[in-house]
């Protein structure tokens, strides 16, 4: 952080309902943040209707291309201004960030978040929910390549899932690995006012064991919950267990490490992270094992 208790967020914004909902959710999780609303201006640089109108009036290809880029730029500026207005209405100190792109939007968003030294890269997902959820390629790419934590907000959120954003506890996938340590440290730093629930998933023992940590009066608590994984591939079984605890605890956010290896079950946290993204009905923040976040 930059010496002040203000979160810095880069938001991938394309004008879709999912992107708008992500801004609303992000503002509830990180109130008062400084935000860059990033819109990547990609070919063909203007809507189909605009291109059709421009081609009718400009038969020369060079003139046509110039007009498309001019009108596309104006369209991009207009679109991102809507995102900025949404962010400011939600209480963020927001400004636009428009860049030309020729593909690989997820990677470019990851680079922008690193360039701005953001605490979090925020993107919305476009999935069907549940077992059939399919994340957009932008979300997947950002998670794979970002050196900064990536917060993916599913769309749509149900009423109770949305209600948990403002004050629900934060769940952290826990297996004592370096990846889990990074996830915990990031959750504590970015959301110091939230209660934390460390969820350890294994194949031993049934039921749930809790070992609340001692916290000073008035301070957020940290609780450890141990649950048993169900059937399925290791990554998916762990993700399903995390999602179940999130529902039971009315969590506002799930946090998982992107890498690491379970000391007990040899589970790659990378597979857990992706499975959680594809199956959870709540926002998921994926933290790289060595997040490049400056604590100045």
C-alpha cells in the first residue's frame, strides 16, 4: 500500500451487466478505494452499426479505416465514462483508463494492474453458475498471468450472496502451503476489518472441527474449520467443500492461492483455484504465491 489505508483497484470494464455488477460488488468489499476503470479498445474499434454507416459514406478504404478508428475511440471513451460514473456513485475515487488492444485482454489487464501497482485486479465473469459455469477467457487469462491478486465476481449474485458482500466473513482455503500463506496474508492486509475463516479440506475424519483463534475484544476473529472433501477430482472436490462452507457461513468472499501443494493430499492449489472460480457462487480472489504488491 502507499502509506495510506486506501485500496487501489484496476477494473476490467466492457459495459456488460457482469462488469457493472463487478464494480458494485467491489465497492462493497473495498469501500472508498481508488479505482482505474480500464477499457480495452479492440478491433474492429467500433460497433457494427457505426461501421456500416461509415462505409456507406466513405468508399475509400483509408478514409473508412480512419473514420472507424475515430468513431471507435469516441465510443470507447463514452463507454468507459459510464463505468467511471458507476464506480463514483458506489463511493470509489475512480478515473478512466482506455488502451488499444489487439487481443489477449486478460493478459493486458494483468499488465495494467501491475503497471498501476494495484492491490487487486477486478473482473466480472459470465457463467451459468453451479457445475456448468464457464468463465470468460478474459477472467481465466487474468488469473493465470496476473502477478497481483485477481478478484472475479460471478454474475448474477442472488440476494443473500449480494447481502454478504458488505460484511460477511472472508473464507481462505488453507493447507499450510506457501500459496495458502500468501492468500491469508493478502486477506488480512486488504480486508483487516473482516472476520476470517480458514478452511482446511482433507480426506480424514468426518464432520467439522473448529478452533477459534483468540482475538482481542472488538477485533475481527479468525476461525479454523476442517472439513472432509467429497467425491470427484481433487481440485473440484476441494472447491466444492469451500463453496459449501461459504454458503454455511454466509461468506462475502473466498480467497485461494494460485499455487502450492498440500502437505497431506498433494493437491495442487492451482487446480483448486480454477475449480473454485468455475463453481463458486460468490466472489473469489486468487492470490499468486508471491504477490507483487508494494507495501510502502
